[in-house]
């Protein structure tokens, strides 16, 4: 009798395993996540990155550990150019493309800073559209590419960065670049709006 029970239990286990494997063998996914939830997660990954960038995280190497879990690369690229912004808007549409997803972010620019040319203000209506590519990397959504890949810090983060650079600069010419940039940005803030 014990042998009959064991054989029956074995048959049930085999039959159960076969039922579990059947959908996979037919090419049907066993645990397909909800595409709408995936889109929300992908969009939130981009929004978290943008919030950190806007707060100045890309201007400060000490903040890199906050951003690193959101991207696929190991270090923040060096930059000599960035685009101070007054705001950003993450597009609601998440576009699938060959196993990756594209998300567009619209940055309202207030200026441009280039180490070679200094700071120059932008018109109040200048928008920079940036394309983020998000892919699954080791089981989590990561930003794998950004075009163009420039920092977009807020006015406050930029002014703080200029102040830090002024205090750290050893060369008078470099200090002058940062001082002039900060003065330009401050005068832009207090200037009367144009027509």
C-alpha cells in the first residue's frame, strides 16, 4: 500500500510539473508584468535622475552615489559645458523600441555655461529636448543613454557651484570666469522681462 501511495504521489508531482512547464514550452510567459506599470517605473526612473541633476548632483562628484543606481555606467562623464534650467518636464509617453524604451524630457533653459566661453543667458522660451534610453540591466530599469548628455542644474544649484568654484580657484583667470558667470546669472534674475 505504501508503494502505491508513493507511486501516486510521484505521478501527481510529475503531472503538476508538466502543467507548470506547458505554458513556457508553448512560448507563453509565466509572469508577465503589466506594461502600464513598467511604463510608470521607467518614467519614474528618468524623473528621479532629472530631479537629482536639477538639484546639482552632476556638478558635485560626492553626489554620484545617489545617481549611480539609476544609470548603466559606472562614473559620471567629465563635462566642461552645462545648461542651467528653470524647470524640466518628463513627457508622459514612454516609447518602446527594440527592447528599450525612449523617454523625452523638456528642459526650460536659462543659460549656457562653457569653460572656454563663460556664461551666456538664454531667452525665456528656449527649450532643450533630451532623449533618455532606458533598458533592463540585471533585472532593474536603468538609463543606458542620454542624448545630449549635459547636466541641467537649477539656478540655485548653479549659483552654489559658481560660489564653490570661486572659493577653490587658485588661478586668477579661472576665478574671474566663475565670478563673471555668477554676476551674469544674478543680473539675469533681476533684469526686467522683455517684450
